[in-house]
């Protein structure tokens, strides 16, 4: 996947999350910072049910798109407090507000360029 493709994927995922009423959607650019991914998309749902709905929307839309993307790994969907979808060049983190505050991923990657979406 090219840099342009990974940017497009991150923006697409952020837009899907925003359409599902995710709160505080952020795209963190990790190119040149880590070798295992280009972007993190971080967002929150108000409840576990909403985090699961955000996950489902991202998964289904990318699966049924022309390029039929499937994550190489998914974690946390049963508990739905922190759901991770790994699309290689873009890793998606969907949190409940409490889990997001506890793990503070934005602070961990605070020096990487980030922008809010929606």
C-alpha cells in the first residue's frame, strides 16, 4: 500500500466512525515513528454497544467495498471497551470514554502529528 493509499484508508475509517456518531475521532500519523503501521485512528463510543456498532460499521463497509479489505487481526469486540482492528497500514482503536482515559494512547504518541475528524 502506498503512502497515499494509507492516508486514504485512515481518512475513510475516520469518516465511517464519525458517521456512526463516534466522539473525538483522531487520526495520528505514525509514518517515520514506528515500522508496523502508518496511522492510528482513535475514537470513542459513549457505551459498549456504540463501540461495537462503530466496529461493525467499519468492518462491514471495508469488507464490502471494491477492494474488500479485511483486518489481519481484531481484538476486544466481545468486551467492547477497547476494540482494535488492524488493517496493517492503519490500526483502529475504538474505546469507551473510561477505557480511553485509562489507556491514554494520544498522550503516548503525543509527538506524532495528529488531527481531529468531524
